[in-house]
């Protein structure tokens, strides 16, 4: 299992808003990468890759995660402007 804790900033480690994490979760799912939400504050994404995962699979999952985080960040900025 791989856990990715999302925080607002690295110094204070304030948990990222659970709605943002849910947005990232939905976007990764839409791209075909399954994970789960976890953590006391709902700010952790858990990945459970199979033992037979390939380097190409990892690269794909990281690309999807990167894209999902970018899209969720843009979406959050748009919502704050309204």
C-alpha cells in the first residue's frame, strides 16, 4: 500500500480540504487509476498496486495523478473566484 497525504503547505502540514481530495479521487478514477480516500481528515489517497505492476503502469499512474492534481487545483481556483 502506498499512502499519499495531501497538505496545504509542507511546513504547517495543515490537511488539504477533503473536497479537494475527493475531486482528485474522482479525476483519477475517470482516467482509469483506482485508489481510495482515507485518513482522519479525508486527505489521504491510498494506492494498492498489484505485485506484478510494471514500470509502464507506474508511469501511467503517476501521469494520471499529476494531471488530476493539476485539474483539481484549477477547479479549486475557479470556485474561489466565484
